[in-house]
C-alpha cells in the first residue's frame, strides 16, 4: 500500500537591497530566482524559516509572501556557517506553474513487517526517490507500507511503488527500496580435546604435586 501527501507551506519574507547586509541575528539572507524570474535578494525570519524547512525540507512547495505577488518555490540550497553553525543563506528556486519539473521526495516507511516475527530484519535501502511532475502534483512524501514483507524472500523495489497521476519516478525500476535480511548468530566451536592432551594435563598436575 502506498499513499501520497500534497501540501504547500506559506513563508513570509521581506525584500532587501543587494548591498544591504543582514545585521540582526533573527534574519537570514536569501535569494529567489528561476528560469523566468530575475534573481531577487530577500530576507527571512530565522525561526520562521527553520520551522518551515523542518516541515517542508527540499521537496515541498513553499509560497513566499512579501513580494509584489506570492511566489511558489522550492528550497534549492541552504548554507551553514562553518564557524558558528546555523543557517546563513538560502536559495529559493521559483517553480513554473503547469511546467514539469524534476526533484526528489522522501519515502516514509509505515506499518510493521510480518517477516520480523520469523527472525527477519528489514533493511531500508532507499530513503528518497527522484521524480518528475508538475508543481501542482508534487507529493510531500510517499508512504511505503512494510506489511507486504511477509516471507524471508520478500522485497520492495522502485517498480512496486505506485505513483499518483502526473508523477513519474526516474530511478531505476530494479533499485531496492527495502530488503529482508537474516542475522545469523555466530557459533564459536571449541576445539576437541584429545586423549594425549588429557594425559599431558594429568602428568603436569602430578609433577606439581610431587614438587610441593
């Protein structure tokens, strides 16, 4: 079973001059650009963006409000400070309504695999898939149900994922999404004790007693 979630998140921003530096700790410098959208410098509230980015990531359309008109974008790049840490710059890429785009969406694994009761361990190999679709059809994530893993031979591949209308996965159909593995316990075999070893041990003990 596979399900999909579509969502758009709203994020307020402010225009800024190219020469204006962000001097307040609660603001992050950013830029908005696209094929038909001139690069526009903006600033965004740090807490607001961090909250939005945690929810949206790089695979959810964000509507920026604060320019002449609302703009729908994807987070293209996030720059972190190598010294102090934290986000210092963000690139927003404008998506064109009605035009197909390429991006990636995360996979959410749900349900419990019955094979676990047989001693199997589920290895989640793929955590996101690359897709092409129109902005309106972009799913925030795809849920993959692990309940189909019933036997030790079962597995889930990209070809098993059913996409919603208008969405196409561009990864190889044979790529593994989740596999079942069996962890074997290592048995340490003790070396057999021969009659000669026993005799040597007895002789050694006898000599120790005689010396005492």
